[in-house]
């Protein structure tokens, strides 16, 4: 069976060039980068070269890039250190953030007594900038705003520059989870006054277990993992040298081919939207994911017009890997917060969300296989439901 992978928002396959670069680093540069001898310093040079590469992409200082294990660690560090070390007393966020953000915020509310205010999105999943300004105006407490650049389930985008400038106007710190957009979009942090951002390499064909945090120098943020001087004393622990090298190679490839990859994925995404609309009666699309100009080009969130919590397993048995948008993962009955925000009560009870996410390797032929499989499952499911109701 030829297997088809359509869950690239969860993780992406490693590029061969990335694997080769990592293997070379493991073979030739095994020294501890904190060691002063040549073995260690050769490894240290590799790390600093990637740091400069990331900084050049974001148009920031290399000193503002701190390597971590992933976006989750980066987001935890930013939120918790903002409260612990920067005196943040209030956090403004959205119910649609990734769990590593929402749970870090709740942890700070529970342990540190931080005030939390949420901006409820509209039925399309959009964040109201007027409401954000109202909240920023309403208190003199030191505030951190945490809003993701692109939603990982429905692909909705916020205007990063507009949001950052609004926060700056009211002297609030601004953190954005940029895990889904880093290396997929041009990001110029010399022009966008974001204070903090996060990255995971495995979202753009790099290795798992490595990422980075962007920390604006002027913020004064401190680390929460202590025990060594690594990463400018902001993240103790021996660096993952081969992982960082893999991140650098994946970033290089993504930047060099960004327009080509984007055009390919936009073409395939539109093809998927058109085919699903034509072949699956009653299908809908969640948030703004079907609007190419208003959503992340790597994601489309589909709503099937019937309830089938096992559809992910059924597709997997046909060799198609896909996400149910966190709505009924592993048979769980509780939908994700994102789906609760954008779906009606009827849609929650009687429909099935799917997240189809693309890479530059995704083809129209693979979309055809997906659509044919969904047609077959839909037909069988409707027949079985009718038979059960008749009995």
C-alpha cells in the first residue's frame, strides 16, 4: 500500500539534505560546545553559524536567538519568565492558543496570581483588534499579550505587525507563537516590534527536539532552566549540536525555496478545496482556512456533514495519515477549544472536522486519493446509519 501523509501541521518529513548535514555533524563535530579545546570549539562554531543564519532571516541580532528543544519549551520559557522575572501581572490571550501557551498561562494564574483576560474570537476564528485595544486600555498592570500568528487547526492569521504596534502603543509586551509560520513566511522582526516568538524545526522539514526562542534584547527576559552558561545563560544544558545543524539546513532550504514551495502548496490547497466541494455534498470549511489570502497556505480545515469519530482510523487503514483537528483524537469525546469556538452546537454534535495539512511534497494525485476515500467512507457511513435507524 502506498501511504499518503497529509498531517504536515503536526510534523514534516526530514529532508535528505538535513539528514546528511546532521550525520556529518554527529560524525565530525561530536565535541561539547562548552569545551575550550578544538573539538568543542568546532561544535560551537556550527551553533553560532546557525544562530547568525536564523538572525539574518528574522533581521535581528544573533544574541536574540536562543536555541531550545522545541516551540513548547520556548513558549513556556517566555510566558513563565515574563511573570517571574519581568513583573507581568496580567496576560491577554485567546481561547484558541496551543496548549503549551494556554496551560502555561493557567499555571501562572494558579501559582502566581496573574490576572488573565481572553479575547473570544468570532465564528470565523478572527481576533477582534478593537477588543484587544479595549483590554489594553482597561488596566495599568504590566501586561503580556500572547496571540499565535497562525492557528494550527484552522490556519487563521493575525496581522502580526498591527498587533505588535498596538501592544507597543500601550506599553504591553507581545509574544506570538510563530511555530506554524516560521520558515513558511517572510518575517522581519526589525520592522515588526514583537518582543518574543517561538519556533520548532520539525514544522519545516527539520528534526524534532530542536527549536528556538526569539527574545528581544531590550525585554530583559531571563532563563528558567538554570545550571550552566549555555545560550547566554538563558537556557542551561549542553546544546543539541546536530539538531541545531539540522534546523539551520532546513531553514536554509525553506528560505531558498519559499516562493516555489508556497506556490506549490497554494495550488494543491485550492485543488483540495475545489475537489472536496464538488465531491462531498454538504462539506464546509472551518474558520478562514478555505480563503487563500486570509489563511496559512499549509492548512485547510474541513467539516464533513455527518458524525463519524472513527474517520481518522478509517483513513489510516486506507494508508492516509490525517488529523481530526484535535476534535475527536483517539476516540476522545471532548472537542478542541478551537472547534468549540468556531462550530455551532449542531455542527459540534452532528459533523466531523478534519485537518488536511500540506507540504511541498504533497501532490494533486494524493488529494484525489483522499477525496475518493472520503466518498467511499461517506457512502458506507450513510448506508450503515440508515440501516441502523431502520432496525
